[in-house]
C-alpha cells in the first residue's frame, strides 16, 4: 500500500515539469536527394527548392500557437537552416549547369 502514494507523487512530479525543461537534443539532419533532377532546368531547380523547404520544416519542427518563444525559435531555425541549405544547393546547381570539357588523353605504350 505504501508504493501507491510514492508512485502517485512521482507521477505528479513528472507531469509538473515544464515543457521547456527538456534537455537540448542534438541537431537534426535530413538528406535531400537530387540525383533524379535536371538542375539545368527551371523545373528541376524549383523541385529541389521544394524538397529543401520540406527538409527544413522537418528538421526545425513546429511549435504550438500558444508558445510564442517556441514559434520564434522555429522561425529562426527555419531561416538559418534554409540559408545554409540554399548556399549548398546553389553550389550543386552551379556544378550541374557548368559545362565541363571532356579531357581526352592518349594511352601510353
């Protein structure tokens, strides 16, 4: 019988913890595949941009409407994460649209 009040007290203490007291988690990562896209076209670039946005939303998560600080944190995370991802995407697009010469080398005997 003495275990029940102890368990009830522990449950009450656990439920009374504020939501912001959760430990900080490691940064989340998402991989955006683009091998199937023709990044030399506008359509391919737009598709890549949509994929990046979905990944940003998945990585940064959401916050409830009543949590203004949390919503601001999510907004800041999305802004910063999208800026980093867009910089990487610009490099990938530049590499895809760059005309690379074909090097022809003779075989030595």
